[in-house]
C-alpha cells in the first residue's frame, strides 16, 4: 500500500474541531469532521465508504458550504484509485 502524503490543513482541522464540539452540527457534518481531523497529522487516508459519503455531499445542493468544505478535504485525502 502506498503512503498517503496528504493531510488536512490547519484551517480544515480547526473547522473540524469546532464542528465536533458544536451541539447543533448534523451527524453528517460530525462524520466528515471526524474523518478530516483524523487525517490532520497522520498517514491515514479516506476509506471507500467515507469517499462515497463525501462525494454525495458535494453533489447535493442541500448541504452548507462548510459541510462541502469538509467533504472536499476528506475526498482529497483518498490515495487509492477507485
């Protein structure tokens, strides 16, 4: 398996941390935030299920810009061609 040299930026990590502590954040926001935060300083990469979730968020008009920003970051952490 190849190493993942990508990591969440400080800005995304900060947004993710705030999202996780926000009582009003949706389950999908928290799921994306957890994934983004777990990739902030590691070689972890996005799994296929999370890739699907992030892709659906990006395609849907119902999600906020903040949610889409987290989804974009999570999707960009994927290292495997699927």
